[in-house]
C-alpha cells in the first residue's frame, strides 16, 4: 500500500520504509486544552530531519495516514494535528478563531521534543493552509518553507464574493464537517452518504437560509448562523479572523499551488501579490484544477516534498522561473518570471445589442432585456465550486438557452487570442428594483458550437446610485485565467442575474441574509451604446 501511495502521489524513491507512529499525542494549549496529534517518524541514518506540520479540522483518519506515511518515508518527521473543536474533548469548533494561538502553542511544543531539529515546514491545503497562515509570521527562523494550496490568509473574499453570499461553498463545508460528527475517523456507509447528499441538495434550495444548516446537518450550526449575520467583511468579527496583514511578514520561502476552477484562487493571488510587493519571490503553480480535485492534491504533495528538501538543504530554487501556469484551450504549461506575465494589458471587447461581441464600440444605442426570477433562479453550471464533482469546465449550451441568460458572441477568430491575467467586466444596467445581481461568464465556443466556461464572477448591487436615465454602472471582477482561444473558435460572454446555489439568490428586496423575505423578480436591461459601453477587459500580452 505504501508503494502504491508513493506512486500515486508522484514521489521519488523513499529514504526508508520503516515508519514509527505515535498516535494521540496531547499537545497543550495556553488555556489548558490539549489538541491530539499523530507523529510519523522515519527510521533513517540521515541525522536530524525537518518536521512537517499539518493542522487539520478534517480528522486524522481516511487517507491522511497513508499520505503522512508516504511523506515521512521521504525523510521527514510528520505531525498531523486536529484543530480545536474537531476531536473529542477539545471544545466546540469555531472556524478561524483560534488558529494563530493554537498554531504558535504547537510550535512551542515541537521545540521541546527531542527529535525536533529546529527546521519546520508547513503543509497547507484548504483550511490547513489558512491555519498555517495564522502562525507563520510569528514562527521565527525555524520556519524554513511553506506550501500553500487552494487556500488564503482570509476567507471573507471567498465567502462574500462580489458582495453576495457564497452559499454553495459555505453550506457544503458545513455539511461536510457535520458528516464527520463526533467521530472524524469513521467512514460513512454508501447509504449514509446518499442520504447525506440528498440533505445537502435540499438545504441548498431551502429558504429561509437561517434554517439551511438544520436541513443539511440535522442541527443548528453556530458559525453558519454567524456568517449569515456577520456579513460586514470590514467588521470586528472578520478582522480578528483575517491574517492578510501578516502575509508580507513571512520570511520563509513559499510555494503556492492553485487551480483555475478553485473557489480560493482570487484570494490566493492576493496573498501572492502581497508577498511580491514586500520583495519576496514566492513560487506559484496554477493548474486546470478544482478545489478538492485529486490532481491538485497530487501536485501539492509532490511539489511540497521537493520544495521542503530544496530549502532544508539550502539548494537553489526548484525551477528557473517561479511562476508556472497551465494554459487552458491548448493543454500547455508555461513558465513566467511573475504573475500576471510581463507586458499583460487589458484589451476591451464591446457588447453589442442583439448578441454581438466586437473589439470596436457599438455605433448606436441598444439594449437587451431579461427577467431574473428568484423563484426560479438562474442555475450555476460548473465553474469554481467547493465540491469538485460540481466544478470545472462544462458545456454551457443548456444554460445559455434559458430566457434569463443573455449571450454576446464574437465572429470566428482569425488568429489566436491568449488571455493571461485578470478579467473584468463593466455592464451598464437599468433595473426595475434597487437590489439585484449581475453574473458575467467568459466562454470559449468551439467549432462544434459547444460553449465551454473559462472564468466568471458576480457583483451584488444594493441601492447604488443611477444616472438621470436610471442606468447603473456595474463592475464585475471575474476569476483570472490563462487561456488560449484557437482560430475558428468564438469568444462568448454570458450576462445573467445570478448563479444559484453557488451564490445565494437575490430576493430583490434588500432583506438581510438571515431574514425571511418575499422573492420578487427584477427586470434587467443591458445597455450597449456609445454612451454606455458595456465591455469585458481581457488581459493580453503584446
């Protein structure tokens, strides 16, 4: 089994096959709570070895022991620790609340262990990465390397994307943690898994949202209720859970691994930009992956082992250029000195009434009208989703056939168009109500007419000022991308009023998330004219 795991993870030949495991080690916190951990210790003749710390809320069972053994066999101590509230006798789980203090207390405990050599590596995937950001800036010189995958130093940007509530991510995570229950090591039966998934689907469709946690898990979940009410991302609740201010203080080398269809990508790239601004030189790898996809995790483990070895041994960087990205549409990997690539500049494409998309502005006034009805919300299809099975690249023709979706399509391309970097849209809209959403998606239409989603984004509008004609300018930030549009293909833009359940439906009333509300349809007009130039800006090089 160890050999099969090693091959699956793409790891080199092991330094040893003899691993000693100490389970349920009690690591004391400053308030007297002890957080259990498992220590995987390799038997080698290499002397003092670095230690990899993984702090997780997802239990220490499942596939974790196999991965920990395979990594330890490469010549590392591995400490796999349960986060506070996710193991018996450790209190209630309060996401993001205790990770800084608990992380620093764990590092202090490590320093007292006879096998600890003073070289610490942090392995961070998803929440474990956030937990690592919590203490990394204060870990001192003993921290020699970090790998951070599908994660960020704060989760507010992912939970309240564009001002809307990311219902699918929030509730799917609540549901997944609820499935662990009081015994995170126990694996559910097939029938239990089917019943649980049925409850999640029912919860995502349920109103009011304040009852959705009960539908999904059978009980009230305190932190989900807090997320519904604490929606001021600049307020005290979220500020004390936000580690962005300390990202630039992390001195140890960092390798970030991300996916183009991951919910965390924009926030992760914000952390990358903060490090670059501070003069750091982080490595960055972005692949065609989704959150929780096996391909992303395999790349994380193999890159992490190589990264830790290189930094522990004081060797040069593992590759010449620090940035490596997968180019969608061409299935190529490309290296750059930075992200976005040098010379990348926004190039506008203009929406034209009737469904055209051109590099020149519309010459006459036009508008396209549709109605968004929260009683039958425009569905989410693929894209960045927390559950890998629902995420990624899909044929959008069925979605684009709906009357509440407008599309704008270019002529067949005569040459290659490569988009490398940020993507933003400006949409001029008239609306029958003050409260509405605008969802924009970039697609690649192939020569068979299939429309493949590339990236997208949403902005929630709440009683914003309109001009004297009642027109509002709505700015939408899409996920960034690296994509190759082939000659003969067409570029398509979708505009709609939502993407449910990825984003909570907008009831049209301005009601707070936790409040019951009527569901009121909104009539939306997209303006395309010399005065109101609705555009999408694609980053191109050259």
